[in-house]
């Protein structure tokens, strides 16, 4: 007998399915663990039974528990119904991994598990409450004795350990796909489908741990992805013509009033303005004077949501806005019956405005005419983006510009390479006896400053002729209106550099390079700023704008664009990405007013989109649709939600981030519409919180499947990255400069896209050290290696002959492969193909989403989160500790990246047969089938010889670019897209 026992306390169940034909059931619970089966007593005619029974199981090897599972089944005992009929009916099941079961001395908490189906046609409902933990033999005997030894042979009474014996609560993990609560010391929400409940008598209550996440109103937060069922592209039940181009969002009806101009107004040349009134809503145009004759020009559009229409008439009034000649500034008006207005459906042309004679207050004919157009339309109308909206009637002044939807184009970025070769005839200052000149070159473009190492003065070269042969890399943006300045300096002492000469070259005059052929170098005269001299100092430079690289401004794990900078090197597009931003629900509040002014930002490639701001709503509805061209399917789109902080009249605040979602395109099936509510998860100092849900509709369309599949075997990055690769340190520094450039350029747009928005969307601080991220990457690696560990344990199990039949079959198969070695590879590839086809039925059906458990956010301690949110350099310690702390974070960031890359490679291996990327898995299955036929038809010796000759071929016959197999492997999806 082992030294420990596994205790499964069956507490209660509720809302079970009736199975006896009389609207009830007689349920009992059967638990199976390591071929040991125990069951509870049946509860007669009870759909909400309470058992409070303890079932004990032997634990043969506690170290083997992480690889075991506990099967719990609920059945209806037909023999207990009193009809003399034996047998049972299935009521539901739960499979619980035994990893993490509290050890003896640790506290166990009751958990509520939803019952699962046994097959597709099972009718199941209800939940079961269980408490699972381990106990020692002595505790078992003492507790059994205290229980009086009652119960049948299958039932043992074991009391759970007391809270005085524990320091940290460890909760049993739920089945895959479900969440667990955090340790009791943490005070923040955790994703979970497991809830502490009261299902027994009133005197038995199970308190909820402090770590359980509670959303609004104390409800447990749900961090899962939910599929929504909305009527997209439909108005009621009738599909209109707009659904062909605006079919991923719900159609919102608006009343549009366009006020163009007026003429012959009796204002005496003063200013005039127009008002549009609909019920309690009133929109006012700007005031203007007559220009070009008796014409007043406004050309403004007003949009009234159909939900806000509580009147049958819309009125347009014209008033004298500057120096009225009478006591009443009223000039005239127009009125339109809403029941007689036309409806416009894009792509129909816009409705032409018409001249209307205005009326007076009493309905008489007034002097002056007004040109207007009034119609009903949807958000697909061209006037929607620039219109004044009735729901934003409280926004005035500069805030009006920041609530409109816009499309931004990120600046086109280039790498500027400045190769500093050497310098000649430098005028070196008088040397201090014993001082060796420390001459270096420094390049500067805007705020970017890069310097070379100190020059290597060779024995046969004078001190005035240093050589470097070093490349300085910069990030520049079109249009090229800056200068690159190269200066040669001598470090006289720490903090004191003497300029020996400088040269400035306009970026527009620099040659553009598209391949690995170097451009011609040139000598540039150095300006010393000291008048004339007998010596003409000069520097040897090679300047080029490298357009053959892809300039990284996003995190490499989830880039949205992999094309080179030069447009001449672009390949044709392979598909179209359509995104419908439907709305959000339950957004977190960042204002003291108790509401939110939310807008969405989506970025893919150089195109950034911003939805309009929905004012004063925690459940905004945007219903806006956008389209991107896709050149590579193995890319990621990022959608973020922000709270607009620029609506007030005072100093504008920053836009508070609410949350973001990332979707990898290769995980989407072609031409399928994905409608889901994505959880917006944000990490705070107190833990992970759900800031609401973002409702999206996504469709990835592909017209040419062959081009799509061919993209999987192309190199991931442009050719220059492999022919003339950049150093890792250079890439990180250049990415930082690229983010700075993009943020500065988009911040000068109208409305501006704040720096905080750009940096959040581009994961500006993702490279900094974080204990939580390091743990997440480590456990990703452990998860990848767990398959190899399981294989090793299986082989060890076969060697132990604990299962003689399995061991005998393995020995027979081993001898068969020894006698016929040519069957090894065909069988292996065929097996993988069969496994991949078998897994097709359980392939992922939803796009990936932020996973709190994978991100290790549900188990992070307060001090770890404080370290992650700490400034860099740190502000939490004295000076000496600060220096050591910053160094630790810098080194830890490198280790974190390496561990993440290792996990990424293993996850790509797992993705071959997981159908996470359906096209990649299809290609791999085709390869496996063809390889199985090839290895079966061709002798192994021939294949092995050909492979050896191919590997040992001369370097002149090799291609410096990666092979198609390696390119295919690097394009496979990983779990990096789901990291928070």
C-alpha cells in the first residue's frame, strides 16, 4: 500500500437531467482513479442531491500524479426507482487532471464543475461540487475512526486538513479549457469556471476565496472566448444591397441632414447659421458671412440615430448669427415629414441636394432659399464619418475632432546605412604626453545618435588617418527632408569630446539599395569650422537607403507585415482581411463620472484605423467595418480599446487603455465569418482583470489557394535578412527608433493618435524583464517537453512488464522493424498523417485569444507584478540596489527571450498536426502521405545516400536562403499570439 491516499469528497450536485420518465432521477456518483472504482449511495428522486461522502483511493506513486486523471461520472440508478428495473442512465461526467492536487497538510477548497457530455447526442445539464486532496495513512486511520467506521466498503470518511496546518492554498486544476482560482493570498480576479457554492444544508457553507475574480456586482469573471449570434449585414430579416460590402456588422439606421448653402437671406451681409432640430436634439452649423455674392456656404452633415428619433418631423432653421436687424434673429425654416424621406443604400450615388424656399413662423413664404438634402441611411454611408452625431451632442470645441472615425497610414520607414570606412588628414589636437588618441565617428539623424568604436590605428598608419570599417544604422521615414550628420571626434577625457570635423548629407541625395550589391563609396570633405587650413581633412563614407529589409516596428512574435520596404520587391496579395468592429460590453471605468468614452484602434501593416468615439457608454456599439490587403497569411492583426481622454475643454489627458485582442490570420479558415466576444484582459498591480468584452466579426478571404499555400514555403523575411543579416542588438535598437518615429508621425495627424496608443498597440515595452513572463515562457517549454517525458515514461513502463500484453506487442513490433527497416519511415509518416486526420474532428474552431493561465497571470504574486510595473530604471531601491536590479532585469529579459524562442520552436512542431493553422496542417499531411509512398517505393539505402550527398554538397551549390522546409516550419503558429 502506498504512503498516501487520494480523497475525493463528493459534496453535492444541482440541476441534473431527469431520466426516470417522471421528471426526476436517482443519481449517484462513480469515481475512477488508476483502475480503482468507488461510488456513492444513490439519492432517491432528487435532482439537487447532497452526498457529503468521502471516497478514498490508493496512490501508488505521488510523483506520477501529474500524468494521471480522475474520472467522475454521474448516473441515474434505475434500480433505486422501485420498479425492479436494473441498469443506469448517464447524467454527465467530469475529467479532472490530478496535477496540483493539494498535498497532505494543504487546504482544499470545494469546486463546482459543469457536467460534460459523453457523446455528441448526449442530453446533459447540471453541475457537481467536489473537494479533492491527498492525506497520509495515519490521518486516514484517525479520521476513519472518528467517523465511527460507518459507510460501506467503497466509502471512507476523511476530514479535510485544517487551515492552521497550511500557509498557502493550492487548488486542484480543472479540466483543460477551464480556469482555477488563484492562491488565497492574492486579492484579484482570476479566470475560472469553477465557483465556490452552497449546495448542502443551510449550516454548510463554503466561503469564496479572496483570489476569486469578481466582476461587476460580485459575479465571477469569465475569461473565455464566446461565440456570438448576431444578425450581421441584415436589417431585420431582409438583406439589403449594403450587405455585400458591409456585411460583418449590424446595420444602424440614421437620419442624415446635409445643409449645403443658402442664398438671398435678409441679413444685410451679416453672419448666419443653420439649426437642425429633431425632437430634443439640436445641431448647429458654424456661422459664416456671405461670400461670392449673396451666398452663405456651410456644407455640414448631421446624423441622428434611429433609436433617438422621437418626432415625426425634422426642421431646418436659419438664423441671423451676427448683428440682427430685428429683435428676433429668426429668418426662415424648412420642415420634412420623416415618413416621406428617401432611403439611400450604398453603393448608390449620393443624394443630390436641392433648393427649397423657406417658410416663416406662421407658414407664410419667407425670403431666401436653402439647399439641403435629407435621407435615411446606415453607417455605410460616406457622410457617416464626417457627420455631427446626435449621441455626441454634449461634445464641443476641439473635442469634436477627436470623436470621428479615421484611417491612418503609418509612415514608410527605411533603414539608413552609414558605413564609415576611414578618415584622412585629420588635425589631431596637441597630444598630452602619454595620451593615446581615442578617435571615433558619430552619426546623427534627428534625435538618433550612433557612434563607432575607437579607431584602430595600425602601425603603418599615422594618427591622422584612422580606420573603422563599421556600419551605423538609422531609421528614417519618407519624405526624406532630414540630414544625416557624420562627425569625427577625439575623446580627450571622460565627458569631453573634441570635434575634428563634420559633414552633413541630405537624405534625399542618398542612393537606394534593393539587394546585397554595395553602393559606391565616396570621400567627403570635413568641415572643421576654423577657416582655411593647408590640410583638407576628409572622411570615406558609403551611404545607402536599404529597401530590401523589412523594418520591424512590432514584436517579432506577432508581426502584421513582413514585406520589404521597397515597393518593387512586393509580391502580389494573397487575400483580403475584413474586420467588423461590432461593439463592446461591460467596459472598465477609467473616469470618475462612472462612464466611458470608448473607441477602437486596429492595426495591420501600414494601415491603422480608428473608430468613432461613443460618448458616455460602457456598452458602446460601433458597427464599423474595415478591409486590409493580406500579403502573408502568417501575420497578426491587433485591435485595442481605449477611453478617450481628449474630450474635455481643459488640458487633454492621455487615452486610457482598456484592453486589446490579437488574432493570427493563419488560424482562420478561409471565407468563414468568425463572430466572437473577445475578453479584454488587463494586468494591474493587483492582478489580472477583465475590462470588458470586445465583439468582433472577422473574415479572411482568399481568391487564389495556390498562392496562399505557396506563401508557406517562402522565406519568412526578405532576402536581405539572410544575405546580410543585422545583429540582434541592432534590431532591438532600430525597433525602438521605429516605434518612436511612428508615434511621432501619427501624433501629428488630425485627430492625433496618441503616443500611449501607438506604444500599447506595438508592444513597446515587451522586451523588459518580467518574472511573470519568464515563468510563462518556462512553463511553455515544460509543456512542449512533456510529450517527450511521456514517451520516456511509456518506454520505461513497457520495459517494466507491468502490462505484459503491451510489452509483448512492442517486442514483436520492434523485431519486425529490425527485420524490415525500410518500414520505419513510411510507418512513421503514415502514422502522423492518420493522427492528423483523426484530430481534424477536434480541431480548434475559434480564433486564439489571451490566455491568463498560459500567461501565468492568474498565479502572479503582488511583488512580481510590482516589479513588472516598476519604472526602468527602478524607483523602489537605493542607488546600489537599483544598479544591481536594473542589471538583473536586463539579463533576465535576454533569458526570457531565449526561453520563449525555444518554446516557440517546440510549439511549431506541435502545430504540424493540431489544425491550428488548417492550411499548414493540410500541406504537412500531403507531405506525409507523399513521403510515406516515396519511402515505401524507394529503397532506404538510395534515399540515405542521396540525402548524404545533398547535405555534403559543395558550398558553391548551396543557397544562402533557408530551405522551403525551414521556411514552412517558421511560419507555423505558436502560442506567442495568446500570451498576455
